C-alpha cells in the first residue's frame, strides 16, 4: 500500500504538485492519467524518491524515506520514461542489470525468461542502442521485471512503478505490456502506471487517479473516474465516453476474469 | 571476499550476449602481457649488456655483477614498477571518470584534475627556489610531486564543492566547472612559464610531456601507497558504475547508494591521478584509449573493465617507456610524445571502425 498525503512538489520555483493525495493498493493496477503537465510523472518521481516533496508518503505504513535504497530496491522496480545508456551494452547485459539489486543472486536464466515475457526472445546478443524505440522500452521492462521477479516476496507485494510504459509501442505490444502488468497484479504484485491512453487505462486498471494542474481531480474505479464531465474538465476538450459497443466501463471487471479463462485454456 | 567478483560459474551454456567469459580471458591475457612487458622493461635498454641472462642468474640464486645489479635494481626496477603503477592509475582513472560522468570521452584531463596537478607542479618548479631554505631542505626532491598531488587534490575538492548542493553532485556542473578550472590553471601556468628562466623552462617542458626517467625507490615510496590505495578502492565502485550507465535515478532504484559511490569515485580519481601526474608529468591518451579498447573487446561491465584497464594500462606504459628509452638512445624521448603518437592515430582508428557502436 502506497499512501500519498497532501504532497507538494516544486521544481525550480514552479509548483508542480499542490496538496495532492493519492493511494495505490497492493494487488492492484493503479493508473495515473491527466493532460500534459498535470504532474503525473512528478507524482511518480516523488514516490520513487527522485524529487523532494513536502507532505507524507507512506509505504506499507512506514515513511517511504525511512527505507534504505537497498530495502526499497528489493520491494519496487521503476521503469523510467526514457532510458539512454551511456555505454554499448548488449540486451542481455542490460536486462542483467536488474539483478544488481542482489535479490536473485547470479541466476543467469532470469534475463532470458524476462525477455521472452516481453516478446524479445532471441534478442540477447543484440546491442541495446541498435534496437528500435519500442524494443528498447520492452528491454527496459524486462530489466525491471528481473528486479522484482516474484509478485509476492516474503509475504509482501512487490511493486512495479511504470512511467508511460506503452508510449513507444504499437497497439499489439501495448496490449502485451498491459497484460504483463495486469498479470503481475493478478498474482499479488502491485502496479502504478502513468498512462496517456484512456482506453487501455479503462481496460486494465483497478483504480484511476485523474490529475489536472497539479491537483487530484478524483481517484476511484475507472467507471467512476473516466466520465464525460471529469475528462472534459480535466483535458479541457469535449470528451465522450463511448459505452457501446465495448461497454468499456464493464471491462475492468470482466477482463481479469477473461484473462484467467484464457490462461486456463492455454 | 574476492577483490573483484569475476568468479563466474563454469560456462555450461552461457547465454548469447553474455561477454563474461571473454572478459575473464582478456584479464588473464592482460596479466600475462604485463608480466612479459615487466621482464622486457627490466632487460631492454641502452646499457649495451645482456641483462636477461643476469636476471635469470639472479632468479636462479647466483650472484651477478655490480654493474648489472645497479642497472637492474636501482635504475630499471623502480622505473618499471612506476610505469606499471602510473599506467594502471591513468587507465583506471579514465575508466572510472567515464563511468561516473556517463561519457566515454571523460578523462581526468577533461575535468581539470590533471590541469590542477600540473599547476601545482609548475608552481613548485618556478617558485620552489623562493621557499625558505629550512622548508626546502625538508621537502627536497619531493617538492614537485607533492605540489602536483596537492594541486590535483585541491582542484577535485573545489570542483566537488562547486558541483554539490544538498548532498547531490551534478555531473554537468562538475564537467563545466572542470573546463573553467582547467582554463584558469592553464592561464596561471602560462604566467609562471613567462616568469621562468631557461633552466626552469626546460624542466617545465620535460615535465609537461611526461617521463618516467625520474623514477626512484624514494619517489615510488611516496606515490606507490597512494596509487595502490586508490586502485584497491575501485572494486567497490564496479557495481555502482554499472548501475550508473542507466542514469543516476535508475541506479538509485536498483539499490545503489549513488552519492556514497560518487564520493569514493572522486577520491579515487584524485588520489590516483594526482600521484601519477606528480611522479610522471602529463602522460596523455592512456586513460582514453585503454578503457575504449577494452569496452570494444569485453563490453562495459566495470567488474571486468577496471581490472583489465589496470593491467593493460600498465603494459601500454611499459611499452611506451621502452620505446622512449631506446628509439633515440642514449638520449630519451619524453614518454608523453610516445603515448600521444601511438594513442592518437589508434584512437582515431577505433573511432572510425566502431562508429556504429559508439554513436548512441
């Protein structure tokens, strides 16, 4: 459980987040949505410890700043928006960096399994910087998955904090990546994802936080948050939620079920 | 605990893209090369006698002549050890700087550490004569090395203070401050060169181009512990530098204590570079060429890159020193000229051949 209480964040004198509160529960996919500049990434960076803030962020009941970096690394992995490498690593070596947190010893088969998981099987020997943008994003996701491979570890939920995990991906891979996140949460893990695509958000999230101008508009179930009035006000344009034919507000409840049915069929 | 964690499991079926086996082989090959170079460095030179036989005799427990003993153990041995230490510290400092600054072209020369050390040395050469006799008597032959080390150390501390705010060191600010400090050191050095007399100018030129000619057991006793201590710190940096290739934030997320790691890295580079510049002057290109070459061969994993850089850096400097001692014997060419002549074109060649890998 991550509990953000009344945090404010300023960057270079500009207030980005203003008295914002946010919650993400264990075993859930919690999405953060909102227009550009609304503070989505800033909120995620406050939670990851990259940005200083006023207010309180509790992680499983204790102040998140009271955890050592090693203890945090054992519990949560972070996928940044852009990840440029300074040196020519191979894909295998990049994914293996996820093992730096020291959780899984030297288990050499984990990177290959994670790469297969994100659809990059056989890419181990390629150079990272020779991959396409979407492949790099999935390679980084594999690294992040390697860091917190077990969704539940020592009885505690592991966390994936994803900043726009599907921004560089085609629709097929967008679905694949969101299914990985959903599956991680279904197995007891927890996911916080900064999202732009409201359809994917509706399909895969348990909880949605809608931000605008550094404040929380509302947070709750997708069906309650993703409404015409909330979205139109937040995005300052006319947004109509299309309930037919897909009836998207039903999907969050159907989809986990469908996913498990599909897994059983496989 | 092994100093470097290079004890990888037997390669049953190493995944493709995993270059650890090749890295371990490269470390062994570099170690063998260094041993060969060390023996060659003891026995090749301008003396005109066969020292290899004398060395074998000595190793076999037989007595050798006074002349051979003096050349081998009083002249060449300290010089050889100094070459190994200076080469290793330059190459490792380059590799650590590049990892720290996340920039494959970073080098102690780039952030002004070498320039600061150089300014210290020049100050000592030009103004050393103004020291009160009592102090000069104490500092003696160590004036220039100690001043160079202090210059490098103070520069690093100054840069660090400028670039650190609230416990966080900004690499960009440090890089820019380094350029400013380098320019300032250059200007001050220029003023001092202008003030220098002819004999001092000769000293300055020779020192600036770099040489191992002044190596003695005494200087080795001054520089050796500092360089050795710095090199011993590098194994603790390898993991952190690996994480840092993904950026500071991601390194932190991986559980690396980034700020502590940066502190150790900066102290290591200041110690190793300051001591190396102090005893050998400005020897360029080792810190850039060696880590580059090794990254192309074994990849950028610092657990292997740092020890391999130390071994290969030592070998390269011994080779350059042998060339500098023999090519215009009995005179000596400053070693900086040799490393620049070997390193410059070689560096261009690897850049041209590997633009694809480096262009990222």
